[in-house]
C-alpha cells in the first residue's frame, strides 16, 4: 500500500482456499497452453483447508475470527508506509480513540465487567495479536495503553484503585506510559535506580531519579501523549528499602500537555520501526504523590510509614508483581506467529506462480516452488509456524486459567511465567528470521515496500527486546528447568532405591550414547516401518528431542552444582558464566519440545483422515528440521551416527517434495486473505504476467515470425 493509491486493489483473485496446485512441470513445450495440470486428488490426499483454519483459530474462535475480519475490512487502520513519524503518531492515537469509542469495543475485553469490560483475558489477547496485520504501531501502542499501563492498575492495584483509576485508562481520556525500563537497567528490573520515599508528615511518596542512568527510557506515550504513568521504583519507608513497587504518577497537565512540576523527559525521535508510537524518556525530581497511589495489591504502607505485605519474601513478592504482567510476553508470542504467517503466505503464493529458468529449449520455465532449495527455505518454516501456533494456543489456555481465576495457583503461575518466557523469546527470533528469508526468497520484489516484508521486519525487530531481552528470558526459563531437574536429582539420591535408579539412569544414558539410531528406532518404531522410515515414527522423534533437552539440563545442573551455597560470590559467578550458554540453550531446546508436543496433540483434533495425514507430514518436517538444526550435538554426543545424521536431511528433502502440491493450501489455512496480505506479488497478478508471456511466445511461434536462435544455426 502506498501513500497515493490508498487501499490496494487486486488485479486478479488469489487462489481459493483448497484449490489444488498444478503438478511440478515436466517437459511441457513452451507453446503449450499455460493451464494448471488436472487435479491430482484421485492419487493424492487433499487438505481440508476449512477444517485446518478452524483448528488454528484456537479456543477463542469467534474473537479471533472477528478481529481478523475487522482488520481486513477497515482500510482506514492499515499502515501507510512513507508518512512522517509525527503524522504516524497522531494517526495511531486517533485510530485508538475511534476504536475505544465504538459500541462493544474489543479493546476493553480484558477488564472487569463492573467497569464495562468483558472479563475475558484470553479473548482479549487473541484480538490484540491480530492488530499486527493492520499496523504493528497500532498494536503496540494499544498494548502500551491497555496491556501495560491499564493492566498494571488492574493487576497491581486494589479494587478501590481499579475503580478510581481504570476508567480513564480504559476510555483513553488518560493516555498512559508504563515506566519500568531504565537507561541503566533494562531487563534487570530489580536494580532500577528510581526511588519512591515515603514522607509520613504529608502521607506522600517522593519520587526521584537520583542519576542519569535511572531515567525511564523507551516508554510508549512518554514523548507526546501520556498524561500519567505507572512508575516502578524502589519503595523506601522508615529507612528500609522494600524493593520495587509500582506507583501511579501524573506526568502532564491534560489541558496544556506540559510536564508537571518535577517531571521531565525527552523524545526518542525516529526509530528503526514502530514510528507510530511516541517513545521517550522520563525523569523525576521531588515529585510528590499521595499514599493512596501506591498500587497496593501486594504491598501497603500505613499512614505512619509501616510496611505490610501478604507475601513475606521480598524476592517472591517481586516476582509475583512482575508475573502479574506476563500477558505482554504471551501476546508477543502470538504476534510473532501472526507475522510469520503473513510473511510465509506472501512468499509461498508468489513462489507458486513465479517462474525462473527453463530446463531446456522448448520447455516452460520452472516455478520457484519446484526448486528443492526454495522448498527448503520456506516449507520447514511453514511447519514450524504451525508448531508455534499450536503451542501458543496452549499458552493462551494457561494464561486464561491464571488470570480468569479458573486455575490460579502458585504452580500454574510459575508454569505460565516459564512457558511464556521460553516461547516468546524463540518465536520472536523465528519470526524475524522468517521475514528476512521470505524477503530474500522474493528477490527484488521482496525489497519493495508495497510487498511489506521490509516494513514488517523493521517493526517486528524490537519485539525481540520487548518484555525482556530474549536471552534474559531464556535464562529465566532455564533456571526453573534446571532447578527442577536438580531437585529431582537430589530427591532421587536420598534413598538407596532412588540412588540405584539414578545410577541406572546414568548407565542407560552412557549406553544410549553408543547405540546407533537404527537400533533406537527399531526399539521405538512400529514393526512395519522401513529404514529410514523410523525417523517418521513419533516416538523416535520425541525421544531424540527429549534426549537433547535432558542432556543439556544434566550438563548444566551438574556443572553449576559447585556454586550452590558457595560463599565466594566471585567464584559462583565464574561457575555460572562457564555454564550460561548451555543454560540458555537448554531453554530453547525445551521450547522446541513443547511445540512438537503441541503439534502432535493438535493432530488428534483433525477429523478428516487426509488432512491428518498431510499434517502429520508437516509435523514430521518440523521435528526432523529441529533435529537437523542440532546435528552437531547429536553427532558430538554419539546420539546419531554420521549415516543416520545424513538420513535426517535426506528424509526432510523427501517430505518437502511430498508437501509441494499442498503448499498454497497450507498457507491459505492460516486464514489470511488478500485484504490481510496486501502484497501485489501475492494477489494473483504474477500468474497473469506468466500467462501473458507464454501466450506471447505461443503466438509468435505460430506466426512463423519468431527469430531462430544462434545455437540452432550452428547445429544446422
């Protein structure tokens, strides 16, 4: 979409969902009609696109489908590439106000019914995720307002504070910033420098930024539009620092939009992406706020300065407060899935029509998808996107269970935090890499702004940093995984029977290092499988993924054990440093296994046998691609022989060829039409261009006026 043409009008209809692709071209003369080959449904299973689409919509089908319909129909909310960032900022705010004013507004779905919300945490997130399709800046600015600023009030405030402060945040009469990150401490929130010191004489907190590194930084709504902020600061009362708490702090006069006394800030200006958001810095000097504006769900200060909390442990209290804001990580995992789906749909539809190079004189040029390398570039990413999507559905269920109160236990919260951290980190990296691969797979056309890859990639880039740097999030998840693994080891070692099992497990582990995959496959696979068919056995794939995870966790747990209880802090840090890379790698390995399990579970929900068969192949591509990605580990640890490692790659190539006829169906099942993709190379016009060229050469040959090639003269 350009600034002059308005919403894009397609010149040809995109292939309908479920339409079979032509067979890979064989020796067809260039003069032959350029019509698709006859349907191969009699010889090959067909994908039920509608059923798969319904499965991908997940638990909140109506909410996601409705949000997707709205972002497809409402061209006025689509991103306009090329406009100035100041105009983009004002346009984004205006769209949010219009969305908020609509009857039955979706943006209020997560809030309490007593305040006009929908009490629907999961349904709210699926709607938010689909906003990426319209404009990522709109999505993230909405996330700042309702998913961070208002959510902090909702989850960290008391009911009185919710009733008093949420209405303005909900209806956008009080645009707000979420002031957590500081210049000097990004992901290390526990170490923020901003202080809120209680003054019992006036019953006020005094908020201060003691040094430049403690300035709040990268805050949406801080540069222009924010009237208030939820500020995270060290709570100090009666000379005691009780750690980081959240405070509601007015920052601008809503009439003049000038900073209030003691508040200052700067505009971050133009950024590498998301320029519809007014990011900026904030700092505070002696800013006084009433005692009642400490968001006091988890910590309270009495009039005399006495601090109380229902959570005794400062560390557990801190992580409980941060855990209440985990929805940002959950939604970014879903948004990454949406971005990958859009990019892959555009690239695959283009590659199904674009022809390049002829195998010889008199033959048609070959479509891009009929090249093995092009299939290897795109198809495994389609498979992984399905895995990411199915795992995200399970994460949404976990999130909704906690925040709706259906299953709000310490264990479920801990599981939610671990899963959200691992999945968000790996999915946002995957989506970034996928958009770049899709851009390159479309050649020069992919670099044109009208086809959206460069714009989406620029906007998505910072998602890898949002809600915590990805490496830090993986480290957070890994510490839980390694901790649980270490507890199991310690528990097993307490009794003779447990120690025997532990020793037996170690012996078994050592033996497995020396057992070739062929034998392992024969033990786990169905008797009827033939080599290398055992690689397609679900139990074999899962065993290989689990083995790598177990191996990494065991290595880290044993490597870090000497640091437990060590009083020499420097030595403990050194031990941690020696194991950090493998620690982070273990969390990524866990995320890969979680996705494989989610994909395998989703297969059981498909009723159509043909669709289940095709999607099982897609699952196999995902599983084997993950194994191939880490062949160095399997070879180094003797989990796979060189011969079996080579069989993994050979099997993947075979499966990708099997999926070739279903490629467009697979991306159609993502559920995004031309109004969502909005890319000229994916609207069917490439097929028209190819047909025009073939018709031209056909007519030229029939006329007898076609020039002869120099090679034909030499042969004569």
